[in-house]
C-alpha cells in the first residue's frame, strides 16, 4: 500500500485507511470493486495480515458461516456438533424462530437427546 501515516485500528482490531478497511482497500487495488453482497475475509483470522494471499472474497452468508465454525468441504458445509464433536452437514442443525440460540450448536440427534432429558427433568421436579 505504501503510505501508513493515516492507518488506524478500530476496537475490533481491523486496520482502516481513512474510513475504508485496509483489507478491503488491498482487495480492490488488486481485483477491483468488491461486489454487492460479498465481503473480504482474512484466511488466517489475523485482522492485521492484509497480504493479498491472506484475503478471500466470500458471499456475506459464507463469511458468516465461517465465523460461526462451519467448514466448506467437498461434501458441502460441515460443522462440528458441540456435544458429539462430529462434523455434520448443514441440514443436521435445525433452526427455527423459537430456538434458544444456545442450542443451535447441537446436531439433530444430540438436540433430541437434550430435549428428552430436559422433559424428564421437568417431570421429575
């Protein structure tokens, strides 16, 4: 980038050149405008490593999935269940509007087991 005099760091740890994030500026200098609905991701999760080889253009939804622990593989998106630790596909993690966000990390079998145990505890109380 050359000039570093106007670079600042925000509270989240991202570097900014003026009002533009440095990683976005680096991407644009190499490849052009970031398309609408896309974001530039730091592959190694180091917000200060803005080398072009560490930057990856992703859709906003793919970017969110990565930051929530999902992994993109040849089989598709996979995530480890926080209970059984097995990598499972997207459809194994049920989500509906009434869900407690704390349980969205459980795969279907583990979630069903959790709900059965919870019901049993309530009946016993």
